[in-house]
C-alpha cells in the first residue's frame, strides 16, 4: 500500500494512494476521505479505480481491530451462517447476534470464514457501530487473513489477541479452480470504478 498524499481540510482527512504487489504497477488507485463530526461519528468514503488489465479482485475493504473481549456483535444482513456472492442460498436477511468464536468455521485446512453479505449494520457489544450507505460485506474473527494463510493445520492456528473486523465493499465468491471449475464471472469482483461509503459511530 502506497500513500501519495495526505491532507486535512475542514474536518476531513483526505488520503490518496495505491495498492500494488512487490515490484508491480498499482492495480488499485484510490482516494479515501475520513470526516469526523462533533458527536464522534466518522464518515468513510472510498473512491477508486481498478487497473484495466487487472483480472478481478478477491476482496476490497477495510480492517479494524478491537480488544478480544469485545467480540460479541449483532448485524442486520445475510445469516446466520457464513455467506458469499456464490454461497448464500441457505441464508436469509435478518437481525442476528454472534461472536468471533461462533463465526469460526472448522475447515480441514484453516482458511477465511464467517463472511456475511448484504449487511446494512454491524454493532459490536462495546457500542462501536458500522453502517453502510448501501450494503457491505462484514467479517468478525479471532484471526487475521495472514494468520489463516500461514496455518496449514488447526494446531498452527493462534489468535492475535484482538477481535478482527472487516468492513468490505465486496468479496468475490469462494468457488475456484482449487476445488472445481473457475469462478463464474458474475461472482467476481470485476468493477473498474469503486465507490464505497460507511459510517463508524
């Protein structure tokens, strides 16, 4: 992640940057605006462009960490089981309660888990609330993506002492060549112009 500029104007922090692989041209350039209001609410607005020759993105969004004891939460979105663009027909939109421990899915090989699509509001038990202007994908976990990627077996999986919260614009579907056919285009995050807005209260 490279930051080209960062400035403060009338209560808004404006950051311009790009995301790229090591020694590669950026695949995503963006502007993100954080506006802090008198009552403590923070507005987050992301506008960006995906490189034309970029095939598709696995996901795009933000990561937050809070103390692990604050792992209980409620959300209005697709649940109660994990849901993705191509795996949600056993779920329905409603108001649900959960915690980071319950969100873990005991796959044979540790991997990302517990995503919820079509979410409007996520409220942590410490009073922290995330609300999308439209909808968002959410994830609350004991583990970071890095920890899950490195663990080959359950006994290699250790929490980082935090509740890891993801607020995503979107995730691509979970189907892939690793266990079946190529992910269908309609489940791929292929948009070239991205606008994503949510608030933190």
